[in-house]
């Protein structure tokens, strides 16, 4: 996995040319904002100076390379030292140096490498017009010197250059511009791809954080609600009915043990990412256990199932269980009703869930900061392309209604499958791509009272 490698390894993977291209324009590839390309500049300056000397031996009609010519070559090489910090200045400076070199009549040859590198640095840094003006200025100067100004410039007794030579110079200029533009476009593409990968990694991290928060909220809110109710029963009956108090303490022990087990499963997966979970994710097969826990908290739950029974995908099974769990938890915490009705309806295209209570809301229903439970239900349903509606019923009480497509056809691209894969691995499995709660499957909510927010 890419993220499993240390940062230094991630920076040095891939072909060398791709690592070079991926460097943002204008920044040194050494990784430090103060470093200058000393080594490459020294190598280029040495090659240009020595190569120009050898080129002079084959051009007896040109002015022999002297101290002034070598000084111009060294000056052009020194300018390249700052090509990453000041690409415009370097492009114009190397163009001026090359023009002076050619006007002085020195031999043709590696001097054009200085001009090419200066223009190349300007183009890949985004200063295209400056590079074009620099190359165009040198080309125009060469035309003037070679065909009109040669009478007054060294070497003496020089004649006009053949026009065919200008075709070679023009082809060379076009080749430099084309190569520079190609590198610039490729570098922009790589930078965009890197930005998209970084955004995807941040999105996956955010989704995983939200998923774990939902799991912990659902587990702890339900278990602690049961514990809170049973603790109150135990304290009230400790003296008058010790046996009933003992039963309440037994329920507290069982609820706390179950909560610790599920929380440990989530934390174990965080410590050892990629490992298979030690226990399967909860599903609707645990609904009798859930209703028994609610019953121990004083809530009578009536479960009705409609439609042909069929196995659900793991992601849908987990989401359905958590939605029912959170709805019952809200009734235990925030409703004065001691009866809840759960309806599970399987249709050919969707699973419908409805949880009703007769209310009324208790005094603690409007506590500040509530609403995480309803948000979690909506996010779970939306990740599978479904919807959740929550609000007061016309005849009193409160209703939570969820609809989850069986095939995920209404979900945003990839979210339904990813959520199902995530849930099949258990509560601690890594989250797949996609943004919960967004896209065409986003839930719709009626004007909801705060009665059952948790």
C-alpha cells in the first residue's frame, strides 16, 4: 500500500524522469527552498566552454575563442544557477549573452545550449511569452548579423550566410519551444494528478473518521442508555426489592460487556489496519437481542416483518441494524412512551424500516449538541443510496422511516458497493471511497422536532 511506506520512500518511488517532472515549477528538486543547482550548472558550463573551444577548430572563418568569448560563456553558465528562482531573468540574460557571443563572431556550437536551458526553464515555470521573446530575439539578431550587419562586425572579410542555414536555426528554435511546452504540460498533468490523489486520501481519511464516529456513537449511545435506565432502577429498588435490583445490575453487566467488545473491535482494527475482524458485523439477525436489551430498559418492542425473508448484503444488514438500534435508543432516552413498534418491509427493490413511538418527548429531548444519532442514520442510508425521514407523527409521537435500495441503484457511483464492502469486514474495516450523505441518494427530512435527537 502507498500509505504504508514512510514519507521518504513515497517521495522517491517511480521513474527518475517522473520524479523530476513532478517537481512544482519554480521549486528546486532538491527539496529545499534555498538550494541552487550548483552541480548541474558547473557541468553545463564546463561542457559549453570546452565544447566551444573544440568547435572553433572546425570553423576557421570564425573568430578564435579568446578570454572575452570564454567570459561570455561563463557568464551565461552562471546565470543558469538562478534558473529556478528567476526564470524570466535567466531566459533574457542567456539570450543577451548568446547574442553578444554571436555578434562578436565566435564559433557556433554549444553556446546554444545556454540559450535553450534558459528558455526551457522559463517555459516550464509558466513564463512562456518571455521565453518566446528571448528565442525570437536571438533568431532575429542572427538573421540581421548573418545577412546585413556582417560587413561591420567580426570576423573581417566575412560574407553573407546562406539562407538554408536559417532553416536549421528556425528548426532548432521550434524544437526547443516544443520540448519545453511538452515538459510544461506533462508537469502540470502530474501536479494535478498528485493533487487529486492527495484530495482522495484526505476524503478517505475523513470518511473513515466519520464511519468510526458513527460506530462508536451507535454502540455507546445504546449501551449507555440501557445502563443508565437500569442503574436508576437498581438504585430505586435496592432497599425495597433487592432481587429486582440484582436483575438490573445483571443487565448493566451484560450491556457494558457487549459495548466493550464492539469498541475493542473498532480499536483493534485501528491498531492493525488491514487485518480481518475477529467477529462478524452485527445485522438484523441480532434484532431479538436488541429488542431484549430495550425490554430490559423498560421499553416494549413490537417487531413486524413484511415480505419474503431474504439474506441482505452485509452493508445493508449493518446499516439496517444500526438504524433500528439508534431509533430505539432515542426512544429510551427521549420519549415518555414505553412502547415502540418496528416494521421491516422487504419489497422487490428496497428494504423499508419504520420505527414508531407514541411519545410524548421528555424534558431532556432538547439538550444542546444533540442530533448526532439522526445524522448518523442519514449518513448510513445515503451511503447505500437510501433516505431517512424523521419527525413527529400527525397523531402524536415520533417516527423514523428509512428506505434502502436493495441493489444500490440510486446511490452515487461506487458508494453503495463500497459501503457494502466496508461493512462486510466489520465495524473496524476501512471505509471505501465516496462521500456519505451526498449525491442523488441524499436523505430528505421533514420538519423534525428535537424529541428524539441524540
